[in-house]
């Protein structure tokens, strides 16, 4: 049990730095360059893990679904996050990212037949109150400087919400490491195409020490090792335990942004984050173990 908590805390530190590294990288690289190198570094790590412990063959996989997830779960949202951080702080981006479970609930209701109960509706409402507090449109200069970045970050969270529901419905039989490695590879391909179209690829930038170090942190650790730790927490603990990282990442991201980027932590951000996390907690459906076992049995039979 001690290892699980160490793993959970380590994962929150790793994923909390992702927004910091993105902020550093977008000052020197284009949005799609950041996405390309992030996916490439992460894919290398994950294919290494797959080679070490992978047991699933690649011949009969739902490639169409994997292509879609590569776009909606990695390439598109990561591009939007990088774009958002050209106009808002890494701290605010991380807090807005915590709204992902709220969007997942709404998208599940609208497109995937997921039922939402009264308590969950209340949680979603609380979460959106938190979003309004975070947006803080009354702040001087917000509409000019921060609205576009905030909306872009929210769209990224919506992408995560959609892909999480889609993965649950269509890729449940594919091992987690296989899904992660393949979708990151596809994401790197998407980003390379977008970068080539825009003509912004500068291969020499990656050799710059500060940029290379940030890509190691963002790609190899955040997108590679971080995903592996997350799956370890699910396998050795539970899905419910692993998703507790959602509550810790914004806190660590706020601390990293304050320490290394000297970003100011405003009262509205702390209050908004509290509302969002309360909403996420209430919006999570509590399933009894017996019900989960029954569903698993049905899945195996079908």
C-alpha cells in the first residue's frame, strides 16, 4: 500500500510539471512542434515498456478507433493546451484541465448512453460554478488576453472527456500500454503533418539543452513514464485510487508554476479549483463492487 501512495504522489508531481514544461517550450517552439516532440519522446518510452512486457499482438487491432483516439486524446488536446499557454498561465491551464471529468459525464450522457443521477448533476453544476470563478471575466484585460486561452483549454478538456468515453466503449479489450504506445505514435504523425503544413519545424531546436531537458520532462516522463505509473496504480490498486491523481495535479501544477515561473496564485484560482474538485468528486458515480463484478461477468460472456 505504501508503494501505491508513493506512486500516486510521484505521478502528481510528474503530471503537474507538464504544464510548466509546455509553458517553457511554447516560448521557443511552435505549438505543433511541441506536440510532435512530446509524442515522439513519450512513444519511445512506451514502446520500450511494450517490448519488455507487452503480450498483445498488433495484427488484429481496431486501427480506426486507435487513429481517432490518437487525434482526440493526444494530438488535438495537446495542441490546444500548448496554444492556450501562449496567452494564459500554466497554473490556470492545469486547473481548467481538472474539469475533464465533468465534460466526460456530460458527453457520456449525450452520446454514449451513460446515465447521470441527481448527485452527479449537482456535482456538474458545482463544477461549472468553479469554471465561472476561474474565468473571472471581470478582471482587467481578461477578454483581450485570457479569454481565448481559457476557451481553448476548455475545448482540450472536452476532447479528453470524449476520448475517455470512446476508449471505455471501443478499446476495452486492448491492453493499456498497447493503446498508449500506438496512439502516441499516431499523434506524432498528426503533429508532424500539421507542422509540415505550417512550415514551422526547426529540427535544430531540439538540441538546445533547455528545450531538450523540457522535452525529456514533458515527453519521456509526463507522456511516457507517467502513463506507465498510472496503469500500475490501476493494476495494483484500483481505477478509483488511480484517478485520485486528478485532485493532486492542479495543486502541484500551481506550486511548480509559482516556484519556477513566478506565476501569481490568485484567490479566484484557489476558490475556483475548490469548486471544480468538489464538483468532480460529487459527479463521480459510486459503483458497488458486486455491480462491477456482475458487469465484468456479462462482458466476458458477450
